[in-house]
């Protein structure tokens, strides 16, 4: 009997947020919905994150209409998912319990099935209320443990050791992540997500964490990552082999780059592994027909230019060349043998051969130390962001840069290249100084409170 793997599609929320500054209009979403009803994804992430903010601020649309329209079209075929910043909900400041109560009630009544709840600093206290009210109104509470890495402090010198200074003790250990997951499970979490929002987690580490969580928890484990530094596909493959219950993907024309891996590539791996995703790939191909045109429209409306698009790929109709098919087998064999370097190498060659987008720079977003920053001059030696970019250009490894940025895994996206930077992860910015305290770079933040007219 084939093992089952559930797929959460991110295209209509995280996919468009990562690649197109969350500017997908309701009319564009509507073009895809008839095919989503047939695609049979376990879940579809369609709400939360920057969607409500962007829908109101830039598209002059109602975010509740977005959720209700999608639910009406898709029904109960796929569970609709939203991303919530814990006590901050979809906003940028903590809300009292009565607001959280009303918001969760209205969300679930409007068709939401799963609320993915996270706190950027893994402060479990900040997710308690949302978990409580989501479950109270019949929703599924998906609690996310945010992945990050430790700063790499220099080793103390001889005289420092003589004076009693010790080496830095690692914080973000396997035990740390397991403890956070156990605390969230104790709150009533229905599932736990390993949330790698900056794509920092390499294949071996995610395989270790998946096995650890599966051994110690009785609830499903999901893996969410991004392809920004190039680990994404290899890490998803390793998570699948390690026994993860759910993985997050995007449809082809919104996949990879700064987004999640493509369902098409995951489908090929699963077919070879004898894993059943339950996804109707014929319907996914029809979704991609719409997304290809929408991608062109968004490139023009958001960025004012025609950018290269990935090569078309449909795993049902396109025969892989023998050498590319062999790379899939090589990646699987390497992942099963815990050969991390070979897994990454094979997956990157697959990406290159099939038109991967993980190195694209057309959206003006650069990976810098675990943060995605835009609109900075990489050649400005007085700008710390520029310094970090120069280090990337010189070949310094991504995880080291993340450590230099103090291990913060937050992502900032340009709302529009012609507008100030908009923080989509509000916990990471200081509302009083409007500065990123870790990079010491002005953000010119345009954050506004989330409107609450519909909550009562």
C-alpha cells in the first residue's frame, strides 16, 4: 500500500507574496478557482500573511470577500489556510482576546479551515489565544515552530579564556525546536509545522527534525521552506524520505525563486518513491495555464517589465531526458543515504535543467543573512546591506551570513519597487524607530493597523 503525503498549495498566498509582492487581484484569483476545485490539494493557503494588508492597501478590495469567494468556489475539497502572527493576527501589534475571539470566529464562518499560527521569536505564550479560539470555533490549529540558526561568534582568544570567557553555547538546537513543538502540542495544536521562512534549513537538518518530531509527537508534522539560497527542493525531498506528513509547494509558474518548491518536481520524486499525494496533476496543469498569463500581467503591473519565465513543464505529458530522470534517482539515493552534498548537487542540477528560478533577481529581492531585502545599492560600502550582498557575491555561504544577521529568520518584501519597503513580518521591526535593529538599516515602514470593521 502506497504511503500518503499531503500537499498544501501556497500559490494564492505565499507564492504570490514571495514572487509578486502580493498583488494578485480577485479577478486573477477567480480565473484559477474552477481548476483548484478539481486539483484535490489537502489544503490551500489563500489568506493571512500580507494578503489582507495588500488587498486593502494596493488593490482596494475586501479581504473577507477574498476568503469567502474562494471558499464558495472550492467548497470542502481543500481546507483553506491562513497564516497568523499569533496575538498580532494579520496585523503588526498585539490584540486583546476579544478581538482574537471575534476574528477567529468570523474567519472560520467565512470558510477558513486551518489557521497556521506562529510567533517570530517562538514565544509560545503569544500563540495561546489564537489556538484556543480557532479550536473553539471548529478550525484546525496548525502551530509553527520557526527555524533559524545561531550567530557564529568568534572563539575566545587565549587571554579571554584566561579571564574565564567561554565559547558561545548553541541556542537553536534540536532539543530547542522539540521543546517548542511539545509546548505547542500541549496547548492543543492539531499539527506542527517546521516553518523555515528564509530557506535556511539544509536537507540533513530537516530530516533530523522531522524524525525527532514524529518520534515524540502524536500529531502530523508539516514542512514549509523557501528556495531563496537553493536548499528548498533538496530539503523537501529529505523531509519526505524522513516521513513528514505534509509539505508546502507552489504551482510551477509561481514556484521556487524566493518561494517554495514546485509541486511538479515533488510529484516526480513522489512517483519514484511510491508516495501518493492525491493531487490531480491534470487540474494543476490547467491552473498553470492561467498562472502563466497572470505571471506576465503581474510582471507588468508590479514591476513594469517583461521578465523571463521558467520553461514549461508538465510531468504528465513531458518526457524527461534520460540524464535528467537519472538526476531524480541520484537525488533520492543520496537523500536516503544521508549524503547531503550529493542531494543538494543533484537537486540543483534538476533545477538548472528544468528552468529553476532560485537565482533570479528580477524582483529586486536579495537574500541577506536570513532576510530578504530590496532597494539597496549592493555597491555602497557604507550600507551594511550592501556589505552583506558583497559578501554573497564573494561566495560567502548563506548560513554564515544568516548568523552574522544574528540568526533572525524574518523576511521583508518590497511592496513595490516604486514604494517604500513594507514589512510583512511585523514582529521583526521596531514601530518606534522604524529601523531594523539587527541590520541597522532604515526600513521606511508603511505598516498600518489591520482594519476591523467586519469583526463583530
